[in-house]
């Protein structure tokens, strides 16, 4: 698990290899990840959008931008947390993801970015 705190918001990520799949006549490696967002600040905040950079060992980079996370824009009061699970397919057995969440602070009405720490995606059989 990796974790990082930005402006009082802690992001933790846990990953898992789910298996291999054939799609469009190519093998793909499936990974799941669970993200926990914890509000350690004194203000209520809302996650409004996300930005991901997904890297694989073949030097391919996929950028994903979108509203909220899995169709939700969670509001977190001080001390609250929100956990969600998602996944991705890579063309290689290992890679990495990183990014940020755009959030709004309800006390100041200002938007800010919360960094998502870089985390590795690796199939167990691909490790040295």
C-alpha cells in the first residue's frame, strides 16, 4: 500500500493482479486498485474530478480524465473517508499509475489538487 497526504487529504492505494485476458486478439493484464480518501483537514471537501496517467512497461501512457470517481463526487467532512475500487488493463505484466483529484474546499470555496501517489502494478510471475 502507498499513501500520501496533500493539504490534509490522505490518499492510500492498494493494488492486486486479477489475471490475464484476451481482448482484440491480444493478451492483456488486469489489475484492480482500491483507493481510500481520508479527510484529515478541518474543512469539508468534495472530490469533483480525477486525472490519471497509466504507464505500462512497453512505454505506453494512457491519460484518463473524468468527473468524480466511479460515478460519484463524494463529500467528506473532517474525519470522514471514502473508499472505492476500480481497475485497468495493461499490455504488459507491469506498469504504474499516478495522478490527482480535483477537490473543492467548502469553507474557502477554493479548488485544489490532491496528489495520488505513484503506485506499481505488477503480475507476481513478472517479478524478479
